[in-house]
């Protein structure tokens, strides 16, 4: 009896491994942002392809850490959506911030924001692409930006909801601690 | 007789292609007054010396590219990189067909596709400033923009509806730098098209539009008389990177080593 349940567990585990491996092997949908072949360096100094974030729905947005004005609001916006979710929903979503200022946004600068804003790294990932890849990332996310003479950036802000395969399900440009109700509804639908 | 003339016409562009593929000219750069007002960097923009293709990339050249890299074929391209009208004027995924000519500038290409093409040739797309600088010249002057007659001439092209058949690339007289077709043929992607964050009036604090921007330094129009260039800016700033249109092509640029 005991052995039987152990065997069942082993079989179930093996099956689970096979399915998740298959999920990774299935070709990406044509409209997935993960089609973009770029590497992201995260707050822990780990460099991975963006497509390694496949597997769960995600909120994605672009920012840069030295921004004084609207960027703190971008983190607020992510947190505001997070607050609308149940613990079970929160466990199923990821939140990815991608920097448009890779030169200054080193893992150290990124992890400082994680600490300062008390971000839960089970959900939040702060990343920097390579400098030459930033405009492509912005391109698939529909973000516009310009680097200014003083090193600041002028940019549009958008919170983009991706499904587990990287397809854009919804986006909002309403930033701040008052979440966009339509966007929150879309997030909840994606997590069902 | 007519047939022979048609054959001759068809052969001419091919000969031109063989000779002039990826032909660049060198532009000296320097201090340049943009029609855009950069609040963060007032005064003249500094343009480093660079090389620019003499004329836009043609259908024939783009076909050679997609044959070499099938990821950019119409039937294979990822939708996230090019919308549904990508290369729709071609007959097939590996043939230009009858609706387009080999020597016409390629259109219906997205920014991602244009970027990939230039990268494959160890080049890049020009920046907006580089494009604007090159396009300020007429046949004899490096900066003809103050001349009302020149303005009138390029504006008359913009005000014409798109022709049913695009002329071939490289037919117009070269400008003072030796560059052709910057005006009067097709619109062109720039590398930083999505840096053109232009708002009509960016001084309305609290306006929904300004809230989208992080930091000051929005762009505004400094030379409202130069409609032709301002139309380019308006068009580029309305595009997404995967968009394609029937009058938008590109040419590549290179840094000077």
C-alpha cells in the first residue's frame, strides 16, 4: 500500500516533468513577445533569455531606476493590481520590470529598488536587457522612449498583461495606486 | 517593337541593381538645426560622420534577404514582428510577382524587418537626426530648407496621393551629398522612430498625455513652416514597430570607422 502510493507519486512526478518539458518545447505562438531573442539580466545577476519567463501570466512594464517622476508610479501600479488579487491568484502571476537604462541599471541598482519598494521576488523580477536590445523590447511592448541629454528618459508608460505564452492580452496606460478596473478584470480572467 | 521596348525597360533596373547594390555615400556630419525642438538639448544637434545608402532598399534586394533568412518570409514571419500586410504586394513568399517591380523600393516592411535587413549587412537604420540632416539638402545645397521654392517642391509630393505604381529607386537626381530619393518616393523607417514623442502642446501639466511621459524634455516643433519634415515626424510617431504600409520603406546607415 505504502509502496503503491510511492510508485504513484513517482509516476505523477515523472508525468509532471514530461508535461512541463513539453510546454517549453512547444513552439511559441507567432504573436508572442518571447519571439524576441533577447537576454535579460535580473536583480540577482542572473542572465536568461526573456523567453525563460514563459509559463505563467505576467504583468510587464518598462522603467528605469534613477527616474524621479513617473517611474515610482509604475511600481505603484503593479502593486495596485497585486492588491486586487487573492493570495491564490497572486501565487500564479509574475511581474516583470524591464529597464530602458541598462548602463546604470545593474543588478545592484535593480536589487536596491527591490529592497526599497519591498517587492516580493517570488512574483517580481527586475531586469535589464543589453543596451542594443532596448528599442526592440520597447517595440514589442508598444513603449516609446527617448534618452535625454542629462541621462533621464522621456517615455510612455504601459502595464502590459501577457498570457503564459507571451501573447498580449491587455494593456493600460493608467498609472498610479488607483488600478484600472478593466485591466484588473483582464488580469483576473487570465488567472482563472 | 513595343515588346522590345518593354524588355529593355525591364532589363535596365536589373543592370542598375547589379552595379549599385548596398551603395553607401559618406556624409560629413556637423552641427545641425533640427525642425524639432529638443528641450533637453537646445541649439544645434551634433551629427557624427556616417554613411547612408544612396537609395532605398529595393524589392529585389529584400527578396534576396528573405531567401537567405526565411524567418523574414511572409509565410514564416512571427506576427509580433510584422503585421498582416507585411510584403502583401508580393505574389508569394519567395517571389515578387507582377504587382511589384524588382527595382522599386520595398514597402510593406516593419521596423523589425528593416532592422534585421540592415543588421544582416553589418549596418543599421539611420537615426531620425541623420535622416533629417541628409534630407535637408537639395541637388546643390547641403541645407536648402530656408528656400521657399524647395519647400514647395517637396511638399507638392507629400500632397499628391500615392501613385498606383511606385517609381523605381534611384531615378531622382542625387542631393548635394549624393543621396537619392529622400523625398518624392517612399517614406522611410528610422532606427529611433519610437523616440519621436511629439505632442502638440506639452506644457499642459496634469494633462492625460503628459502623464504618460517620465521626466521633462518632450519634443516640440521648432519650425512650423517645414510641413514636409513635420509630416514625416507625425507619421513616424504614429507607428508601432510591427506596422507596415504601402508607402513606407527604408535604407541602411553605417558608422564611419
